[in-house]
C-alpha cells in the first residue's frame, strides 16, 4: 500500500501532541533548534513542481527553509534559506509556511510572523526565480498595520497565484464607531507575476473566526473557492464556503453544516477542501458543537450551495484530529490522526465514486511521539501522504490508487 522514505530524526517536539485538546489554550512557542536541516522542522509543507520534483518548505531556528527532492523524499537538496534573519514565526497549531510551484518552476512562498505578545501577525511573501537557489526580499502581503494571519495560497492554471488570509483591520473602525466586532475579516489578493507583486487587499467577508486555517483551491480557472470557520448568528462558529465569480469578485457565503458550535474562543482547528475534476467539492472539518462533535466529511455537487449529510470520521475514543482531503486522478483520499493512548496513527479512507461511499479506514503510518498534521499532496498521477514526526523524521508515502 505504501512506499515510505524516512529522513533523519526530528530534534524537537512538533507543536500539539496527539492527546492535546483543540482549544486556544494549547499555545506553545517554537522549540530551540538552530540547524536548518529538516530534522529541526516544526512545520513541513509539500508541493510538487511541474517536473515532478518534490519541494518542501519548513520552519527551523526562527527561519524558513526550502529544499527539493528528485527521488520521492529519500534525499533532499541543500536547504535554501528564504529568510535573512531570525523571526518570531507564527507557531500556532494551524500555522505553517505555504509554498506553490508555477509552471515555469518559480517558487511562491508565504508565511506569518508574530509582531507582538498579543499574537498580532503579519503575512510575508517572497519568490524564487532561479529554482530555489535564492529568494527575493521579504514583503508584507498588505501595507495595513493591523493583524494578518492564516494565509493560504492557490495556483491557477495560467500561473496566477491567489492568496487569502484572516485580517483584523476592521476592528479599530468598529470600536471607534461604538460597534461590537467579532472575529476577523477574510481578505484576498492575487498575483499575475509569480508572487513578485500582489494586488491591493480586498475584503471577501467580515466577522469570520479569527484563528483557524483556511482551505483554498480553484473550482475552475479564474474561480477560487475558500472554506473557513465563520461566525454565524448567536456566536456559532460553523464552517462556510465561498466561491468567487472571478479573481476580484467574492461570491455568497454558504454554510457547510449546522453543527451549532457556540463558542467565544479559538478552536485552532481549520477545515480542508478539495475540488474534483468534475467539480465536486469535498470538505472535512472538526467541530465540538451541540448537534455533532468530532471529525466529519461532506460533499457538494452544486458549487457549495448545498452539502451532503455530514459523515463522521474516526473513532471518538481515539481523539480523531486534523483531517485532510484531496481529489486525485482516480479517487479521493482522506486522512486524519488518531491517538490510542500509546501511539499516534494516520488513518486513511478512499472513495472511488466521488464521495458516495468510502473504504474502511486503514492505518497507513504511526509514531510513538509528537507529530505535525498529516497532509496530502499530488504530482498529478499519484497521491502522497506527507508527514513530519519527531521520532522518525519526515515521511513521504505514496498511496497506491489501483483498485
């Protein structure tokens, strides 16, 4: 079922151990590890280039590093430093560097830093035009001085990069006007020059949950779609999707599920979204609502206007967390973590009928220590599990899709 490459042994505990809760009290700072090597990584994000090369972006020693592999993760190039000095990188459970490789091999990179002890952030971006040998000077994705975090990047077919993030610039005007302001705004911008410059930031939707990762992809050429934890009436923090009419025109907000999670706090547990070649939206998320608790999956065949009944994922007695879903050439894969009291395992299920039915969950990897979130990545032919663990280092495992 799997081909696995292991690289070294991680030198520090990654954020959020398997048995930790989902709530906002679980902040920890980045552990001290000065080496640029992958074994010092706190968060590892994969992306395949057009030539089939695997690229990784990771955080280590307060800086962001990039390296590539031409042998399915068994060995990597000498890491390139994308930053010029040590930064207070966003170490929240849902934060990680974002990387996208365009059709010409250009590398777009974005990540967040903390600017103060109140967790006000700033999204920075850069680009490499020489195959990852060097990176341009870091720039803020917006000139606004309020907090920006939880950036997401998506690459369109024509090479356009679309960026979305959570932004608190509207809280000050609201306070000055005597209005209550909850959460943050969902903002966006795009780049047609490979992440050298971005358009001016625009608001897509206000009063979203301010502390969960976004799911972002393209529903069709020129039409980004984003899934986010919204703040609905009564302080309910359930998930929603928005499909853009074009790169500059946000669409309507559609609710994914009525979980009725009423909470005035930060779940730090964002959703996952993928759009199949036929246009089906597949989503996975965590909730602790009154209606349902745990991990769930649903799909939409009408561009997110309506969704199927939520399907529960994982064993409730094993604390299922961090779901990720990805549509591949011949099927849709979904993974998440579980903890049985001794080890953390990555569970996987596959659907070959566009989300109507799913295979029984199967353990495809495990570790006895802490680990990063399990991610899925595709080179257009094969889906891979990408997983960083403290005990065993980085793992890239190909998920065989043949029936």
